[in-house]
């Protein structure tokens, strides 16, 4: 390809400048379109944001979400209308756009740009032919306006709309500068409200209430005040609830709206809508009582030799003399906690472990019922006993003794050897067994006061045991005479200690009537005859029963009626 002369070189440079100028014009077109769409989007979003914030009184968190959503939307619009179309300068691409606008070029401009900007691509071609083609392309492109590849007049409507939108926003901001100022302050985090014809002043605001109690939600309004207000309750779970609250009497150009809730068991948000004013949202926190985990240890008296009993039951039957220890573990710190009995003064419990654990112990001597009264440390709420428990004191029963021999009262002479046997048991342990006896004369007066004689000592505090004794009357009571009555029994002592002393149990009392030898002999004979008569009576009854049975057997062996059978001879 021959070296172009100065005039041809100037033409070539002009083509490059015109292609570059068309590319810059395209960049301006894209930027202008992006600005127009940005103005329209910003105007719409500002009006929408103000409307949403004003009507819904958005919290700061939702306002932040709204601003972030606006940034995302504006970024998306700018990307679609501006940044997506921005490209680096490429003369071939611009030449293709020019040829689409001027079809008569018939690819001359694209070929020219490719061969002129990259001479290596013309290798193998005739230099004169290439020069002629370039010259022809320059000549045909000379009168053409490359800048027409983009037409700014297509942005006319968009520009008008964008200017109008901006003008509307500016006019609205000017006419309601108070609203615009409040909106900007709220975006910056300030807790200010929009101007309304009705002014609302909350009388309670956030409320802290004890579970199971009621709360009063009150507001005061001035300005254009309607006869009714709407209380909007938004629970933490579930659907919103609206309550119509009538206005109270007017005082000092203000009217109060007050609503008393039912017993509360769950927290919720609330706000008042009075006229065109909507108060900000407040919170009612319902504080449940502390959660208590309770344990009881019952330490039985030492003589029982039983381990301490641990239980979570608070109503108990305990052995007299037992020591009871209560432990209460709370999930929140307590200011105080006390046991409240049905009678008597409350007993304060000792707090430990950051006021989370309370303990008390006592050794009760009578039955009582009780509950727990506590004060929450964090909130200062007092909780009275709702459930009462009972402690029943069970006495340690005395041991039981059964005199197995003799089994009944007897008669004997003063030289009688009484053979005795007994069994005994106790819940916790036996110490010893004793014979207890006394003597009465014929006249019923006591001649020998009650005396005791040790029978046996039980080892290892057995709970069940027994014993026997041959009691010689002439040795124990040498002055016995006919007509005296000896009363005797077996007495057993258990291992109970402390107040009340050991437990004493006695068997049934036996009576031994003292007879003279002659009287005793006659009594023995009379007793023998009585027994013989009793045996004879039993024998007679048995004989009658046997005959009756035989008679029943003979009846069953008789022939049936109406037959000719003859009975056999014996």
C-alpha cells in the first residue's frame, strides 16, 4: 500500500475523529438517558417513601430497610439505562453502527477501518487495490454525519417527564417543608412525628405489668378530637386486634382515651389512632413469675438409722422429730422469699448463689400447711402463694407385743410356774422386754403395786423379736394367798430418743386367780367334768349326724314306685 499524500492523510484523520466523536456522543446520550430515568425513579420513590412512612409510622428498622430498597432499585435502573450500554471506544463497532444508518456505504467504512487500523490484515492483497478502496470509503463517508447513530430527540419525552417529576417533588417539598424536614430527620434516626390536625400524647407509653394483672392503656388528644379512638394491639404471636375506645370528658381542650385490659398472660405492642394521628408503637411487657424448682430433704431422727429422704414432693408425711430442709432454685434473682404457714409468722428463707437459691429448714412439732411468697429482684413484683402444701407429723408408734402363751386367764395355786412366750416388733428397733405384774386382794384393793422384771435385752436394735419366760410365783410373790388375783403382761421398750422418751408397748393383760390346794383340786375336777360333758355333747351330735346320713343313703336304695320288686330280708 503506497504512502498517502498530505491531503489523503488529513481525510483519514478526519474519519477517525468523526468515529471517535460519534462514540462520545453515544456516551453522552446514555448518560443523559440514565439521569432522566434516575430523576423519575427518585421522584417516585421519594413520594412513595413519604406516603408509606407517614401512613404507617415506620419504625427505624423498617425505615432502614426502605432506604436500602431504594438504593437497590436506583442502582438497578442506572444499570439498565446507563451502565449496561457503556462500552470502550471500538472504531469497528462504531463503523458498523454508521453503516446501519447509511446502507449505501455497503461495508466500505468497516473495511476501511479494519484495513487502515490494522494493515497486517491486508497482507496478500494488492496495495493499489487497497489504496483505491480506502480512498473510495473516505470520499463516500466525507459528507455523512456519523453523530446521527444516536438521536437525542428520542429522549424528549423522557426528559420532560423527568423534569416534571423533579418539579413535583421540589414543589411538594417547598409547600410542605415541614413534612419534608420531618421525613429527612426520621431517615437520620430521629423519633419525630408528622404534623396532624389531631395531637396525641401517650399517658403510659411502655408498660411493665405482672402476669395475671391488668393494665391501663391511656392516651390524651387535642385539636380535632373524634368521639372514638382505635386501639391497635399487635401480639407477639397471632393477628392484630383493634378495639374502639370512647373518649372521656373534655378537660382543658383535651380528651382522654383509656382502656383497661383483661388479665394479661402475654406481651404485646400497642398504639392509638385518634383522628388523623397515629401514635408510635409502645410495648406492654408481661412478666411471668420466676420459675422455681424445689427439692425437700427429710432427715429422720438418728435413732431410726435411716438415710435422709430426697424428694420433689412438697406435701409430706414425716416422722415426728424429723428435720426438713427446703431448697428453692429460681431462674431469676429474688429480692426475698419466705415460707408462709397457715398459722404463725412467715419464715424468711436464706438466699445464696446470686440470689438464685433459697434454703430453709425446721423441725416441726405439729401439722401445718404452707406456701411460698417471693419478690422478684429484677422487677420488684411480689407473688403471693397460689398453691399451698401440707406437712403432716406422724408419731413414732410404740412397739407391739403379742403374748402367745398363755392364751387366756388361768387359775392356779401360789406355787404355780407360769410358762410365758411372746413376740414383738417395732418400726425402727427394740431395746428390751420386761414382765409387768401386780396383785389385788379379795376386796379388789391392790396389795402389791405394779412391778417389773427384765426378761431379755435385744441386740442390734432388732425390729422383730420374741422371747419366753418361766415365772415362778413362789419366788416372785412369796406372800400370795388364796383369793389373790395376779395381773401380768409383757412390756417392750423401743429405741426412740428425744422428747417423749422411748416408746412403750404392752401385751394384753392376763389374770391369774390364786386358789388353795383344795379349791384348785375341786376346780380341776369341775373343769374335767365340764370337758367330759362337752365331749359327750359333741359325740351325741356326731351320732345323730351319722344316722341322718345313713338314712339318706337307705332312701336312695329303695326301688322305684310301681315295680313288683320285694325288699331283701336282712
